[in-house]
C-alpha cells in the first residue's frame, strides 16, 4: 500500500509541476488588471482597453485554463506514471476515457431526467453543486481531480493488461497498444453510467466535510483543523505521501466551496485563484491549508541552516557554508524544503518530528488565527509570497500578508536557537562538524569530478547500489526525489552509503520495493541518465 501511494504521489507531480507557471500568469495578470489597484495608483498604461491591460487579461485566462483542466491532466499523469510500457499510448487512452466518461454521465443525467435546474435528483433527493461543464461537456458531474484519478486508474489497469494483446489476423491492426484506447473507451462508457448514480452521494459527503470546516472557521475554531493539517502534512514528507494528503483539500469539496463571479468553485487552491482573478478575497477562508507554509519555509528553515553553519568546525565552514547556503536559498525562494529537511532528518529524526513538525503545525494555526489569506501554486517560497501575497495586498485587499513576515522573523529566532541547542546537547553530526558522516562537496570538487567524466560512473554506481539493472522495475523522479521500484529491497545499499558515496541527502525505503533517494533538483537528471543506461 505504501508503494502504491508513493507511486501515486510521484505520478501526480507531473501536473503539479505546471502549477507554478500557471500561477505566475494568474498572479501577475490578476493583480495588475485589478480595477482597485489601477484606480488607486492611477496607472494609465494598465487602464481597461490599453494594450498592456488586454495582454494581462489574456495572461490571466492562460493561467486559469490550467487550473480549470487539472482533472484531465491528472488522468494523463496517472496513466503515464503507472503504465509499465507504451506510456504515450496510455496517456492517449486516459484522455479518451475521461472524455467518454463525462459524456456518458451528462447524457445519462439528461435521458434519465435527473436534472432539475442546477441540481441532480436521485432517489427523490436533490443534490446541489454537483453539476459542472468540463472540456465543453455541459451538465456532467463535478468530480474534480477525483474524476481524473478514476479515469486514469481504470485506464492504466486495462493498459497494463492489454497493451500487448494479440488479435486475429484480420483484426491485427487493432492489436497491441492500439487496442488500449478502444477498450478504455468502452469501459468508460459503462463506469460513466455507473458513476451517475453513485457520485452524487460522494459529492454530498465531500461537501459536508467542507461545510464542517467552514463552520469551524465561522465559529472561531478552524485553527484546530489548520494545526492538524500542518502536523500531518510535514509528517508525511519523509515517505513522500504528502501530495496525496493535501491535494483533495486543495482541489475538491473537502477544502470548501464558494460562489465566485457566479460560478461554484471547489477546493482551497481553486477558491484562492478564482478569488485572485476576480479581485474579491471575501470568499477565501483563512482555514486554507496553504498559508502556514510561508513563515517556516522562508524564515525558519533557512535559520536552521544558519545554526548548522555556525556549529561547523572552522576548517569546514567554507564547504559547509556552500552546501547550507544553497539549500537555504532554495527553501527561501521556491519553498522546496526537502534538501534542507533531509539534511537533518536522517541525522536526528527527533529534531524533525518533535521540533520541526510541531512548529509547522503551530505556523498553520497562527496564520489561520491572524486571518492571513495568501495562496500558492505548490510551495511557500518568496516567489509565491510576492505574487500571491504582496501584489494582491497592495491593491487594497486585506489579505494580511505582512503577518507572514512578522511570524517569520520570530520563527527565524526560534529555529536558530532550538536547532543550536538540540545539536549541541545531543552532539548531532551536522554538515561540517567533526565526525560528520554527511558528505559536503564543494563546487571545485564537483567541477573536477565532472571534468573527469564521473557523472557516468556515478550513474553506474547508483544502478549497482539499487541491486543491479535486473533488480530495477521502474525508475522515475519528482521535484526532489529519485523514485525507484525494485524487485528485492534487501539488495539496495543503506542510507549511509547513499549519502557518503553517492551524494544523496538521504534514502527512504517505502515498503519492500519502494526506494526514494533525495537529490534535490538533480533527481530528474539522474532518472533520465539511469533509464538511458538501461535502454528505456
């Protein structure tokens, strides 16, 4: 089960990787076409009807289309991620399945007379807010990313079973990979009809959860949900399952619903970006499961890196400083914190789970209590903070973005002194301290190794450390991790070998066959090199 969810988390990173670019377009376009800001600052070139305003409106629409079509992207991503071979055919089949499923739902609702105004009538009960328009298909069910996951999952099951199907000679052209879209379309027809009579119940259940969260917020107790979210989300980082946890909150009714510009919007992230595009943040709940990341990612963890630097031995300070500065800068700018988190997680799990994780939970709760309304694309770095916090804030929107800085400065001191105290008290061998088993590689060392052609040698050593080519079932990567499925996990080298010999920040074993080597931004490069060496 761990291996499955790890693979799912890895697969859905493909559409998630699109969100920063789409979010930037929405952030810039929405902020600079906001009438309040244009009027307040009397910016002539941004007035309605100018060339720049028209271009920014187009930019806003371009960013919005990505968020509007995440379900079909999830269908494609799941199919490609789980397909054992012929991944392109699997992706095409997933698109066809998604379209047929939604058409089957829409037509079934129509011919069965189940639509009453904007509601679905099932077993005498009316279900509101469950209809949507998807990819030009009117009055289908609003299933959000779950619809994409369903279509992608069923497609990939059929793909892995029938991608090499052999048909009689007179039908031979339709065999193999060509057979998958055909059988997937027929399957989608039937499970689309079935979902018509099943999904309204799920939609109502998700809506109830979102309503309960909204009631907690309205009663002044929503911060409890925010605190628990922060605790759980950070706790799942080591096993790479945090995406599976937070995406339903960000993309479905579980994260709440709101009516913005006459449209029902579901999911925390979707509500935020719809609010950003409309310039009206009144619908964006402070229990948002996003804002809590900014202060500890931009201030807390960089301060922890500085604490580790101050404790490095004098002769190692330059080398340790280069490593720690790079991971701190990455966390501050982009909100990608795994490189710095894994720097101390494997050295001192207690430092991670008993200090860092609770502080993260408290940060989410504080942002909720202070009513901060700042969203993000996928992580809480300065780029997202500027686009979705500061820029909307200067338009007169009371999103309280400045509290992120206030809390962040306090968190910087807290992280710095707590980390120094813990490292000294328990003699943790952080980078640069004597006896440390964490590799610190200088830029000069890297350049010399690269000039000697050691990239190729490193890839070979990785394959050997994974038990050899015959032990590798699948090699993939997300933003920071090389994710590998092996036949026999006992053949894989342990964490110390990967950190000392292969330059990884750490190694996570998920179940008996799931391996995750943390390399930061280099993970995707190593994935491509290993697959190339394996002839895949």
